C-alpha cells in the first residue's frame, strides 16, 4: 500500500528527517507519535504527497504501486483526488457549503455522477451518525460533527489511504473518543487504511502499530 525508502527532508541546512523507511499494509491503522518538532507533520506531508522529500538517489515512495514523486501538478492533483483522503486538525470545511456539499466536492472534482455521489455521501453521513445534519453549514455543527464531515469528505472517493494530522487535537475527550472509534469501525467494515499523527495516547495505543519519531529517525 505505502512503501517508503530513505525519506530525508532538509529545510535550509536543518535535516528534519534523516532517512525514514516505512511499509504500511492495507487495513492497518498506524499512529505516528513523538515529541513536538520531531518531524511528524513533515513525514506525513511527504508520504501523503503534499510535500516532496529531498531528491537523493536512494529515495523512493510508492502508494498503490505508483510513485507520486515527480508527478506534475495536474497529474499529482488527480492522483491525490483518486487515492488519498485527508483529515486535518482544523477540519478545513468550506463555510459557505453544507455538510453534504462539502463531502461531495472531491467526487465532483473527479467527475462522478451527481446522483451517485449524493447517495454515497448520505450513506457516509448515516454511517457517521449525522445524517440529520446533511444540510447544516459547518458553523451550525459541533466540532466533533465538523470532524466527522471531514472524515466523510476524505472517504467519498474511496481512497486507498486516509492521512490525518492531529484529527482529534481540537476536540473534547468524548468527541475525540467517538472519532477514534469511527476510524476503527471504518477499518473493520471497509479495510480502510489510516495513517494518523497524534499526541493522543489513547488513540496511539489503540493503533495496530505505533511509529515513534525522534530527532528525525524512527525509533523502536
Ligand atoms: N516549511 C518549513 N521550513 C522550515 N522549517 C520547517 C518547515 N516545516 C517544519 N520545519 C521544522 O521542522 C521540524 C519538524 O516540524 P514538524 O512540523 O514536522 O514537527 P511535528 O513533529 O509535527 O511537531 P508538532 O507535534 O509540534 O506538530 C521543526 O523544527 C520545524 O520548525
Ligand atoms: Mg505536527
């Protein structure tokens, strides 16, 4: 599913990632943990194609057997749209659109049929327990509900992998627990793969695997 070799990242002479190797299988929930500044977000952004690693000869990254490194803007955008879902700490929903519309946007970008997309979006909203909020705008949703909409948006195109950076960082304990349970429910029902950066110890301990980053290296 994801195979990464020798991922390094240097920001103006500061080597933040020093050579990371990873292998993540379908249906795994993997947590990336470590102290602030360890390079977790940097690593997630690289393996999720939002950033590029140092272009050294030994580097390689494959997602679904495709190497995104070197894809040009349009092809990269299409690759992300098709294969990858994102959930961020701040949900980044579009405020002027309803929950349902926000969820559908990535599928419209992929030119999928409107009726089918809306049907799937409503199924996802049901699965996430917020079908009755389909026509609410983000400002009319609680933080936990907004984050569930963001998860549905990440799932609409049936991506191979969902990447999340501190998805529950902004939620109260109860909403965070609900969101975490949702990740595992999605994994159990659909074999959805998740790679999640988190400071939440409960979530990290629930994960199938915990990758600990320290000073730019993975430690065991
Ligand atoms: N665009 C950038 N330019 C320069 N330095 C950066 C950039 N992005 C991150 N860094 C540096 O890289 C290091 C790792 O940052 P990163 O955001 O990956 O940490 P993190 O592990 O996600 O931390 P946190 O838990 O606080 O979110 C930090 O020292 C940060 O200052
Ligand atoms: Mg971070």
